[in-house]
C-alpha cells in the first residue's frame, strides 16, 4: 500500500513541475494515471477490514494534499486563459466572415451583383 501512495506522491510532484512548464497533454496523462492509482488504493482499503494508513503513508498523503492545493489555482488560471483565447478566436472568426467581401467569379471574370 505504501508503494502505491509513494507512486501517487511522486506523480503529483512531477505533475506540478510539468504544469509549470506548460506541457498540458503530459499533465493530463499523469493526472489520469494518478487517478487510476487512487482508485486502486480505495479498492484495496475496502477489501481490508480495519484498514489504517501507516505513519509514512499519512505523511505522504499530507504532502500530496499540499501540492494539490498549490496545483489547483494554476490549473484554474490556465483554464481561464484558454477559455478567453477560445472566445477571442471565435470573435475573430465571426468578424472575419462578416467583413470578408464575397464576390462571384465566372470563367475568370468577376461579376458585380449591384447591376
């Protein structure tokens, strides 16, 4: 059990570093992997009656929580920035469509539709 929690702790530390570097795809992969490990820990806890964490595991869990609390605002900030960028791109696309002149072309000759 301690090995699983130690792996989760190590993944959390790597996730923090990767998030600060801006490698979001790798961050997501590690997040999914960590989530799977957490599910394994929960399943193992349910199978064992009178389960108790070791002192080492409790210390690592406390450290994981601390790092998670530091990561959460960073993730929320990046998510807000990305949403703003997406909205800006949508607006630019709409403006581009509205102000791009549409002209009919037939056999290399442009026709004016105001005749």
